[in-house]
């Protein structure tokens, strides 16, 4: 639901404003979640936190990356080979 609303807002006002608005909504919801008197209010606030941050990162972030790299859009989204060849940090701890 958050992605649909963020996508519509993204088309109307742009990616930078959408990302900023989503981050502000997430911040306010996080403050409300910290002061929640019940588990229901906490759960609703955390849904707004996660929805806002995910919308800011994926909807607005995807638009920003696509506009930064217009000619080689596929390369900007590709996973670099050095990111997948090393073992995770948890494997090094034992």
C-alpha cells in the first residue's frame, strides 16, 4: 500500500521530495512507536516506519538512480562481482 501511494506521489512531485517526505513520516512514526502505550499502536507505528523507509529507498531511490545513469541504467542496478565473492562476516567469526 505504501509503495502505491509513494509511486503516485513520486510521479507528481519528484523523487527527492518523495524521499524526504517518506523519511519524515518514518521519523515521526518512529518517535510515536517509542512512546506507544500499547502493542497495537506500536505495531501500527512500526508499519509506517518500515513502509516509509522502504518507499523512500526503493520507489524514490530507484527513480533517482535511473535518472543519474540514463544511458547505462542496467549497469547502475547490477550487483558488482566483488560484492558476492567474499564470505559473509559471520563466517569469519568462528
